[in-house]
């Protein structure tokens, strides 16, 4: 027990110290997650701790489980209004955008590292997906509220682009090991996307019904509901994987589906689920930091800088411009979304796949992917909030006293939960309540009407989004 207590003491102190350092780091604009990577490196074999950890199989298992929890929390936190607003541009970024990023980075890797096209594309695929946790942790602690269209696009993209990166990585590993062709790659994509979506959506429907029943019989049990969601999400992730589908896509769509069909129960579970996601992120980044050897990072520093520069300043901006400019995004929005391409845990976990498959020379890819993530968090994360303000993509319509009161009326955001609005005004919920105020008015207003009276409260649409959805609602009491 003495040894056990020492290990527990060291682990607790390491986690606590990293958390405190992370809180302090965001004050200067650094990503919270960067601290955990650095802490893991300090504990590892080349650091002060001298702990030698080289079990890539265990790291891959823990990494996949942690990513499943992170994506589950992201899906449950995504309101249906946000998903609908961001799904069209996000799908383009998560498919064509990821493929273009992988291709451009792969070309740079071929020149910088002297590898053939398959190995270059493999490295490009590994670093091609963004990390939602890294982006929004920086924005949240910096006090930046993004414009609704930009925010929803980034949020949904980060949940959808991981499956595409996983598919490209697995397809290229197969191509290197077995010389598989285009037909096999397309079959892998169809299987990953089809089975993943089917498992996630069907399980989401079933679990949403279960959560509504449990919530009705045991209200105010957010911790219990969060545990149910966590265990069900892991079942969904594993089931999709056993069917050779994308567990990442399945667990994200599962979370979105549960939030859409059991909104009240899902919202009550979000606080505890957010804690689980933070624990998963912290543990994963600490573990991945221990796995890397910093002295090997310096050996490939020049090549890594070239790959990272291509990713940050060339590949990501070009891919975003190609995908978003045809959708009538403003140029400053395209520039900002192109800059918000922070890499996180996913590229490092994907870099373990070639190691497990014993692809020759793949440990170099792990070192490069790790260094790219470090540079992305350090460079892009440090200037994220300043870039948002400089490019004017910060939502200023909900800040300041003038946006709360308008000629004696309350001005509300259409994305507010309808249940909260009805509770505030002490009016009953409709028989078929929608998730948000905007969705309810969109269903209730007929024939282009802009005003609706509900139990003495007048709701008037005074602003609409780019897709004609309700954005702002003026509310007053009927005289």
C-alpha cells in the first residue's frame, strides 16, 4: 500500500499542478491543453521525472476511449439549431477540406522528408483534422463570443472531420502494407460512414427515449443521466467499431441525436459530462506527452517546421477558402476559420496507428505530428482571440445594455431554450415544445407572420439569420 499511496500522490499532484498551470496559462492566451502536453513531456523519459513509457498499444486504446468521451460531450452540447446552421459548410470542410489539407501537407512532406507520395499523404492525413476542445477552451477563457454562423461552423466541423481523417489514415496504411487500390479505399469509406451513422442515429433515438423515462421518474438527477450517457456512448463507439464503422462519427451523431430528442434530460447531464470530457482530455494529453521523446523532436526540427508552416499558412487556408467562399461566407470569416485550425489529441492518436501497423519509419511521423500539435497550440492558440477581434467575427449584438432593452421590450436570442423562456415569463410550455425559441416560432408562425401571442406574452421576430431562420425575438407583455 505504501507504493500505491506514493503513486497516487504523484499522480494527484501532477494533475493538480497541471490544472492550476493551465488556468494561469489561458490568461496570456495559451491553450489550456498545451500545459498537459508539456507536463507529460517533463514527466517522461527525457524529462525530470524520467518515467519511460513506450506502450503504444495502451496509449492507442486510452486515446480512442478518451476521444470517444470528448466527441460524445461535443455532440450532446450541440443544440439542433447550431447543428442545422453549421452542418452544410461543416460537411464540406470535414470531407473535401480534410482531403485537400492532407494532399497539400503530403506534398510538403514529400519534399521536406524525402518520402514517396503514400507516406507523404499518410502524414498529411494524420494532421488534417482540427480539435474542438483546443479551439473553444481558448475562446471560452478569453471571453470571446463568436458570431453565430462562424461558431456553429467550427463546432460542427470539429465533430465531423475526425472520421474523415481516420478513414484516410487507415486507407493509406492499407495501401502501404498491401498495395490496395481505389476500390478498396472507397469501400472502406462507405463502410466507415454508413455503419457509423446508422449505429449512432439509431442508438441516439433509443437512448433518448430511455433518458426521457428516467428523467420523468427521477428528476434533478444530472449525475445519473451523465453516467447513462457516458456508458451508452462507449457502447455506441465500440459497437460501430466491431461493425467496422466509424466509432467517432457514431458517438458524435449519437450525442447530437440525444440532445435533439431529449433536450431537457441532456441539458441536465451536460455539467457532469463536461467534467468527464475534461478528465479525458487532461489524462490523454499527459499520457501522450510521456510517450514522446523531446530529443528526437529536435532532430527533425527543420522538416517539422516546414510541414507545420504548410499546414497553418497554406493548406488549411486554401481548403477553407475552396469550401466556404461558394457558400457566401464573408472574406474575413473565411480568413478566421482558416486560422482556427488548432490541432489537438486526434493527430497524435492517429500517429499511433502506423506504429501499431508496423509501417516502416512511422515513428518519425509520430514525432512530426506531436511537434505540429505543439506549434499549432502555441502559435494559433496564442493569437486566436486577437484574430477574432481583428477580423470582427465577435458577436457584439448580445453585449452591452442596449441589446437587453429596446424601447421597453426585451430582446432575446432565438437560440435560447424555449423551456427557459417559458419558465422566465411564467407561461406554460406548448404541447409540442421545441428545443429553442427560434424553432418554436418557426413552426408556430404561419403565412409569413412575424408576431405571436402566447398566454399574454407577445413574441415578435425582429431579426433573421442568413438562412431565413429566426435570430432575434422582441418580447413584451400584452396590455
